[in-house]
C-alpha cells in the first residue's frame, strides 16, 4: 500500500491550491484601499468646497479668479514658489557635493 508523500510526521500533502493561499496580497490590497480612501476623499472634499459658490448651489471657478487676481494673495504665492525653488536647488547642490565626495573617498560600499 502506497502512502501519499506529505510533510513531517506522515501527514498527507495539501492540494497545491491550498498551499499557495497567501493572505499578504489581500492585506496589501485592503491597506491600499484604505490609504486611497484616506487621501482621495479629503482632497475631493477640498476641491468641491473650493469650486462651490456660497451664494447659490452652483459650481464655479470664481473663487480661483478672485484668489489669483488680488495682490494680497499674489505675494504669498510668489513667496511660496521662491522658497520651493530655493529649497530644491539647495537640496540638489548638497546632494551633488555629498555624492561627489563620497565617490572619491574611502567610504565602504562605494561603487568604483
């Protein structure tokens, strides 16, 4: 009489469909859906609120026209753009100097 080859202890082998059941894909999918929900819903809410007219229940771009046509709002927007550009240039310069110095030094794990 032949026994089926199984795991230790002589237990019968599981079918391949049962052996390959991996819950990590389901957990990853659930986490991705939760993350998408937590990001997309607030952004959609903010966008709808920004194009919603308070006077009547219509969607309009007048809030954006008003924001980008008043000088009181233009200076903070310009300051934000200047600061973001300066931060990006500074980060790129520091990164360039750091990687150049690292490649020419005796640090471990350098790729030369």
